[in-house]
C-alpha cells in the first residue's frame, strides 16, 4: 500500500475515532447524569425532544468503519513495531464495537427508544448501568484513539 493512501486512511480513522470518543464523553458528562435525577421524567422528556433526530445519525456507520480501517491498516502494515501498535488499537476498537452493541441492545433500546412505562421501576438502575458501560466504552475508544494517534507519530526510522 502506498504511504499516501495509508496516511489518508489513518487520518480518516483518527478523525472518526475522536468523533466517537468526544461524542460519548459529552454524553457521559452532560446528557446522561441528568437522567439520574428523576429518571423517569428525564427520559420521558428526552424521548419527547428527540423526535426527528437521534444519536444514531451521529455515530453510525463512520465510527465503526474507522475501527475496521484501523484493522485493515494493521493487516497492511509491514513494520513490526507499527504493526504492534495497530494490532492493539484494533483490539481496543473491536472491543469498543462489542460493548456498544451490548449498550445499544440491552440499554438504549429500553431507555431512549423503548416504552419507558414498561421499565419505569428499572429506569434508574438501567441509567446507572448505562453510565458505567459508557465509561468503559470511553476507555476502550480512547485507548484505540491513543494507540492509533501514537502510530501517527511513531518514528519510522527506528
């Protein structure tokens, strides 16, 4: 693979990994803590407000594609130390996708898109679990971003 193409793909991945990380950081710090105070009413308001758009349009599919591009770059890399960084980044990225799938299917569909009347008694506990799961996801995405970014500044002459 040509270095120019490799670098463009790397830049794409860095941008959308940062996009994913800072989107989830915003949710962790600004949005989600509000649902811990009167959880039912907070989520009812959230569902009423987000009627035209939602987070799916922000996160899907480019954030997942960014992880797969990192995996592709790992496969295409020939330098041993470079390959090691991209392998670790790929693992953390794939784990990020896995935990996101769990969060979306087990929590988001209930809390943000489901019938909150059905889960009224569980909303607070599910919200706490969401915050913990998102913190874990932040760590995984952040580590993937860091390792990919570290690769960018890796001295190829070593």
